[in-house]
């Protein structure tokens, strides 16, 4: 029984992949014609919401002003089939492309993308900046990335420490552990073994166990930090350098020391930043409030679907 309880504790906040794939299969069965017949009605539902807000989100994800070049690089929607690998990118895209004519053309790029393509492409992630118009964001791989928590433990009751558990091959994550793996203010470590004979290896922690801490490190990996969404939905505070990549979560709009605690790219001020907010809990509570409000804009599923369409 303890093993079963442990399994469900670890899965507590994770999106159900069984439910996700069942919904994807049902979408494949339903004729696309029925969806295309509903498109006009769905788009008209913008009248139920703040149209200016929706347009601002759309303009943020899709910065294209015009598009006439490289049309030969696009493929008709009818040619997109379920791939053998990373199927979630196909399923998340098809959730919305099925509302449009199969003759229309597009380009999709799956995976953790950290460069701007040479032609307009729909993808999950892009570099933050003003020259990323060819990177058109859609909420892809959301079963893994878009996960929120229901944290009932008040910030004041949590441990005055920073926590983080992660797998990595990146040098910047290794650098943090080299600096702080034995620091009295930190409970940080890796959970994957590598050719370093288990250096920095620590026991895995559930999300609930991490939520016992006031501060949770959120370091980018191949692209964005996967844990940032659930950390910002909790009563703990995300601690991180200024993000370099963004997804549907619009990491580029996050304000340092308003939505998260900013630390230097080289992590040199981490101890000073933690001590400041330990000594000034009211400031930390304000960040928790702002982060929760930021996350709430993504909780309205019907509105998120409308923005995606």
C-alpha cells in the first residue's frame, strides 16, 4: 500500500498522459469537417472576453506582419501525419489545425528550439528578443510543461531555504551545483547519474516535498525551465536568472523581483538575494501574489483555445 501511495503522491500534480492520449485519439476519429464548421462560431466567442487582451496575446505569439517569402518551405496540412517520435507536438498542433482547410500550408518544428528559423515556423520555444518574428509560438508539449499546483501551505510556514531537483547535462546547471550543493541555505542536487560517478546526486523529491521550502530554483535547461509554471502557481517563490527563452507562458514578459527573485547569470549573488527575502518576508509575499495572478491568466481553457485558434 505504501508503494501505491508513493506512486500517486509523485503523480499528484502531473497531467494524465492516459487522458491526454485518449483525447488525442478521439480528435483523430472526429471528422475535420465538423470542426471547420464550428470555426466561425468559436472565433465569434471573442465577444465574451476582453478582445484587446486576446489580441495582445495573439500579437505576442505571432509577430508576423506579412509573409510572402519561402512559401516553398511550407507543407499542406493534409501532409502532416502522426510521427513515430515526439507525437505530443503533432497532437497539440492538430488540436487547432483541424479547424482549417487541409489545403492551407504551414511549417512546424518540434522539440526544444533555441534558434529563430529562416522562415515562419510554428514551434514551442524561441529566444527572447525583438528579432524572433519567424518563431510563431503555440502551446506544444503542454502535457509536460503546463502543470499547476494547489499549494495550501502558507509561505510563512515554509523552510527558509532554496530547493531544486533536476536532471542535467548542461554546464550552467552543473555550475550552480558546484557553487551551492553544500550551502546551508540550499537543498539542491541532481537525480540523474552521469560519468561523474554520482557527484551531486541526491534523493528525488516530490513536488509536495519541494513546496515545503520558501524558495525554489528555476533554471533553464535545453530551453525554458519546466518547473517555472508550477512554482509560480504555488506559495513559494521562483529564484532564477533572467530567462533567455520563452514559450506559451510568455517568459519574456516576466518582471524581475515582481514575478520571481532575480539572481545573476553567474549565481554570485544568490546567498544575498535569499537572505534579503528571508529578512523581508512581506516583499516575498508580494512576489507570490504577483506570480499567482500571472499564472491565473492561463487557467481559462476556453479562452486559451480561442487564442490558439
